[in-house]
């Protein structure tokens, strides 16, 4: 009767030959050179990551600066959002906010004295002090753009503002033109 061989006994020679080849391959590799190349690659990746983080931080700083209420930033957002008749709109902001200093402007982030709309789409979060309030002044400009897109269909902008009764004051258009 023939004795059953274990896997080790059956493949022992093959396993030993493979092990010898693996050991020879390991000894043939210049590990110091390979590790040096790995270190160099890792340093390059770390340096690249630092540069990308600096770029991201710089972009975030620039974005944060655009959220600070200033005339320069207001003009940037008016241009960026494609507000029509930007010079007249800036006159409105100056008049409505007392040159960016009124309580409605500062507490409600409302640059236009807008009331919360009942029908049209809006970025307003609700009503406070009798006027719409916004997350930030940029949302106020976005809301004005929504209002403008909904209401204005071209022509003399002063006449349009008068026709839609933009402000309660009778001398509103005359006051705008003096700014």
C-alpha cells in the first residue's frame, strides 16, 4: 500500500527552489537606492501638498475678503451678478444705507431697504425691523437681482423705479440723481 504524501512532502523541492530565488532577488536589489528614491518621492508629495494648501488658504482668504462689506466689494458683486444699471443701483445703495452705515444695512445685511417679498423667489431669511433680512449683504444683492429680473423689462431705469413705486418717498428719484 502506497503512503499518502503531505503537501509539504509533495512540493518541498519546488517550495525550496522558489524560496532560494526570492532570497536571491532580495539580495540583488539595491535597497538603499530604492529607499532613497522613495524618500525623494515622499518629500516631493509633501512639498506639493504644502503648496496646494497654501493656494487653498490664499483663495479662502480672498473669498473671505469678498464677504467684508465695502464699496469695492459691493461693486464687485454688482458686476459679478450682472445687475443692470449698476451706477443707479449704487446710488440706491448709498441712499438706502446712508453710505453703508444704516441699522437696516448693518443688522439686516439689507442694502436696498427691500421688504420681504410675498410672491417672487427671494434670498431673504425673513422680516426684521420691518425689512427683509439676509445671511449677508451678498444675498441682498442676489435678491435685488431676482427682483430686477422679475420686474424690469428695459428702458429708462429711473422711470422704471418711479413706475413700480420702489420707494415710499416722493422725491426718491430726485434724491438718487443728486448722489
